[in-house]
C-alpha cells in the first residue's frame, strides 16, 4: 500500500505559492520609483512649468508609470507561474473599467437632452 502522505509531501512546498515574495532590494527600488513618479508631476504643476495640456499629459504618463511600478514591484505580477489567473483577472478588470469610462464620456459628450 502506498503512503497516503507521499503525494502531499511532493507538492507541499508548491501549495504555499512557491515562496514568491519580493526581496528588500525590489521593495526599495519600487518605493523610490513611486516617490520619484509622485514628485515629478507635483513639481511640474506647483512651479507652473508647462501649459495646462502638457501638465495633464505629464500627470497621465506618470500615473500610468506608477501603475506599472505598483504591479511589477509590489503586486508581483511578473512572478506569477502558469496559469496566469491574476494577470487575466487584471486585464479583464481594466477592460471593464475602460469600457465604463469610455461609455460615460461618450454619453456625456453626445447627450442631446442635456444641452
């Protein structure tokens, strides 16, 4: 008769996520990048360095970069093994969010009743 614990012992380490935790170096790099990506738009806007359109563009670009830093350094999206359920769920959530935002903007722009 086979040992009933043999199968569990083989996969015991993998069942706890495989030990994918960020290193201190990774967290410090992510933290410093987050601070820099927060300070850049603050300095640009507070010192009135560019026009309103350029300021808006800088804020949006920094926000997108901040989002990427959070995903890569703190959410460990690149450390995920197959199947990549978290990444698929994230993409699905982004598609839903973009659909809602784009639909809302479209409705507010072309709503004939409001004008």
